[in-house]
């Protein structure tokens, strides 16, 4: 199992904004770990608003999925 840190969700949100030309809709789903869910949601909203978010790319790995 791979783990994606909260900052990883913010990084992916920023990347998605770039690819989607700023048109992104997000939905909140979860409830597994409320503190983690809150932290990830906060960072994603900051990324959506264009706020500066401290992201270290070395904290997570991006995997290419083959379909």
C-alpha cells in the first residue's frame, strides 16, 4: 500500500489546476481519519484559492498507472 501525505494532495490539486486550465470541481469524501481528512482538505482549498502551500515533492512518489 502506498501513502500520499496531505501535502501530496495539495501538489496534485495545483497540478490539476494547471492541466484543467483552472476549472476544477472537488468533492469531499472520507471519514477514515478525521485529522488527516481535515488537513488534506485545508491544503486542497488553499491550493484552489491560489494561496502559497508548502509542498515538498520528495515527501511522496507519483506513480504512473497503466490501464
